[in-house]
C-alpha cells in the first residue's frame, strides 16, 4: 500500500501544542511560516490573516489551484467576569463543554496568559445547587451546557484586567491536555486534530514537492486559513482574492456508520455536505488518484459538516470546490486518526497537483 513518507510526528505535536483560537491564530501561523517558507516561491499573510505560499506551476497555461487547511481551533470566549474573578464563557465554534471536558484552560489575555479551570462545581450537592443538580443523570438529567460551567481563575477582577482579560478574550484547552497518545499500534489520539493533522499534511506536501524538485502542473496556492470554525471566513476571503477557480479543503472527516466511513480505511472524499454539493469531476479525480495509490478511499455524502471550500462555493466566491478528509473518530472532541492518515493525504495531494 502506498502511503508516502512517514508521519512527521514532531511537527504535528508542535502544532497541537500551539494555541490558535478563531481570529487569534498567530502561534500556529508562525510555525506554518517557518515550515512552509523554504519550500515555496513566494509566501505572505493576507488581510484576513491567512498564510499563503505559492509554488509556480510547470505549465503557465494551466489553471491555478488553492489547497486550504485551517489554523484555528474550537475554543471559548469570555462573556462576563464576576466580582470574585469567575469567568463565564460562550463557545467559539460548535461544541459543548463535554467535548473539551472539565479541566485546565489557558485564558489568552492581551498582556498575560492566565491559567484557569473549567468547572461545573461539586457533585456532592443537592437541588439547592440548581445548575449542578440538573446535570446529574439521576436527578435533572440535562445535558451539560455552557450555562452550567464557569472558569475558576484564582485571581481578582483587577488582576485579570491587568493581564488584559476582558469580555471577548479567548480561552483554549490547556497545553497539558494536548499531548499525542498512541492508541494501539495504528492510531493516534489528541484534541485538535481538526485541523492540525490536515495542516501537517499540507506542509508535508509542499516539502516533498520541493525536495523532489517537482512542480505542480499549474500554480498551487497553499493556504492556511483563519476562522474556519465560525463560518469559513479566511477561506472565503482567499477564494475571492487568489487566482484560480478551484478550492480544495483539507479536513478531518467523521468516521461513522451513518456515512459508511471508517477510521481504519483510506481518505474520505466528500461529494456533498451541509453547505452544498462538491464538484463531481473534482471528487471523482481525488477518488481515482487515491484508488490508484492503493489507499481504499471512502466516498461520502456528509451532513452536519461544512468546510472552507463549501462555504466559499455556497457564497459564490469560487466556481468549483472539493473536500479531502482524514477519517477521524470523535470529531470536535478527543479525536483519533490512523497513524497513516496524514501520509496518505499527502500522497493524494502530490498526485493531484502533478497530474
């Protein structure tokens, strides 16, 4: 089975450790800039904060293509601050507190990063503690939601203010919960494979093309986008402003019986999602390439899913769109991918660009 180069685990781990909430992807962008710069002809950050690398094509008459992986992650926003320094939060992206789990968070103040704990409160309580009681499975039996939880900071409002923590400040799952683990011999688990695993694949694609002294057929734009989790903002801007009429998004994809997709098989090629229909010739081509490489690709019609490419196409900002996914368990939660998934995605991308 063709799987390309081995997984660059050190790079993936570095990307997972970096905080990158929507609209504040600076730390992730700098890693991408360092890794991408030596392998592209031009590199820049655009007005939306996207990092763009261009590799000129071998054929000046061939159409340009945009490959996109997003730098942002699911996170939280401070909604208000109580008199005791408690932070009340709202989600930045689609998830519930249970997706993250209770535990340490990094509150990214403009002057200092503060450490807090996302908590519900004590389970040893009665109905008098209403917000706790109603989440107990043997009592209120309500799903844990953002109204039930808060962040304990151990700091006064004045101390938080001095650190630059105020309503609108981002908070992320703490780095202590972002270490890759091995799951059996063939799988890896961590928060935020979405979309750091696809970012790793896109960076490795540029590296392998440069090291092999190869050129894409047409100009190839490697785009690391901002704010995908809140509506594909960066990807839509890049689709509108960069040359070419094709955008392909690189993502995690749900490995679920509903879609007949499995984590143990090859890359997922989407034919549609909740935002619209991907272009069939593009999906067919991705599927054929993965098949030729012996990767057992998985065609899928996805629901409750959106991407940079489908957002851009639905808004009329790009003529054609495609979506290639790494099969992933527990998307938007503690995610699991096959160890070979990133090299497999890289192999498909290389062939797609070269043909």
